[in-house]
C-alpha cells in the first residue's frame, strides 16, 4: 500500500523512535501530524521531515497523560488534518530501576499515566473516526519487556504487558472493519530511553549500552513503515525485533 499523501499521526515525535518514525514516513511522501511535549525539538523534526520529502507537516504540543487535552486536540484538528490514516502510539517512557518495594511512586504514576492511560486516551480519540471512514491503521509501540519481567523493572514491564493486551483487544474489537492494529515490540534501543529512566544521569545511562550493539531508532522506524505499507487486507499483528546481541529481556551479550 502506498503511503504517499496519507495522514500519519505520531505521538512522542520530538526524539528517539518517534522522530525516526516521522522521518521514515516523510521519505514515503506522507502527510505528518506530529505531537510531543517538547515543541522546540518537535519543530526541528518537522523541518527535517519536510526536507526528507513529507507532503506536509502539522505539529502541536500534547501531553498524552492529559485526557482533556487529547480529546480537545483531536476534536479541533484543522479539517484537512482530521482524517487520520495511520496512528503511531509512540509516546512512552521508563522511570527508575529499583526493587518494587523500594520504588518511587511518582515514577510509577508517570509510567502508568503515559504508557497505559495515554495510549488509551489517544486511541479512544482517534479510532472512532477510522471506523466511521472505513480505513485506518493503529500501530502501538510495545517492548520485549511486555513478554517477561526483569529485575527492578516490574512496573515498566507491567505497562508494556498492558500495551500488548490493549493492542490485541483492539484488534478483536475492530474485527469486521478494515482497521488494522499492530504492535511493534523492540528490545534494547539506544535512544534517550535510559537517560530518561535515570532522570538525566548520563553516566549511568551510558553503561546500559556499553560493550554491546543495540538497535537504533531507525531500525524500529523501518519496521513501523513496513507494517503500514503492507497491502490493505494484510494485518501485521505483532513484530518482535532485537539486536543479534540480545535474546530476550534478560539475556544480552556484551563483548567484555
């Protein structure tokens, strides 16, 4: 399926996988609807997307944790941007890496509000229009962390397990319509993920990727675009991808 001229909505598009996804869709000639909290970074991504070949770009500030803001932003889109063809639910984060009984409850709240409730808010706001128009594709960003818990990551893993079941449940709920639903579940990806997890501690974040070769954001973006560009009758339910240095959430090869 050609993506040229399709309206692609990416949340959390200011950096990492979100930004890479925006640029990958731009190269296909899509029209990009980009949202994030950091508007300065978002503007830079929008400019790069236009240079990359996007037909048009519309950006707006959005915190997916704010239910009212999500509803209002989608309901008040300019008419030429209202008919979203592809939704990429990318906004998400991890905070902290402590034993569950020692965890920071504020970190838990932020992860649950973003990764689970934010995903639901955006999906609820966008998918009814897809069903009404009889076309659309929802692509959710999961993680191999949703397959098995790892030490000190219980809450983050739980949010990604929730994403997996929300994705599968939505795919069942739209059965009988042409709407497609996909989960893209990467392993370790070298982005700002660990810097955010460790609240800006760059030294600790760097240790996560030391002596191994993780995925990069562009690897994940390529898979997202591939899933979106399949023939309209083909639904890619789930894609799991890791570097060859990683077997699962617990097993990682390091060279030293």
